[in-house]
């Protein structure tokens, strides 16, 4: 019982954090003080942990650029190490 609640709280936390980074990134595209693309990238990485569609989109669009694709793979591995692997029910 506790394990299911912990998994759901972790998922809600990561998705909420990802959405907040996306919102800040969109603001950063308009405001000159923020680096919008940086926050969008972090939000996308966080959301891709629980969204296979976003993960597939990121893979499909970065595969053309091997260095960028390798960076995305390393960043995804790092986020899994920090937050733990996503437990999908």
C-alpha cells in the first residue's frame, strides 16, 4: 500500500516539476532574462520519464545529430539516477 502511494507521489512530483520547467521555458522565450530553451529541455527530459510519446519524439528528432542524441541519452540516464527509474504500473 505504501509503495503504491510512494510511486504515485513520485510520479506527480516529477510531472509537476516538468510542467513547471516547461512553463518557465515558455516565459523564457518571451523574456530576455531567461534562457527559455534550457528550461524547455529540462522539462522535456523530466516529462519523458513518464511519457513514452515525448521520449519517442525526443529520440526521433535528435537521432539526426549524434552528439545531441548522445547528450540526451546521458541526461536521461542522469535523471534516472537522481530521481530513480520510473515505476510504471
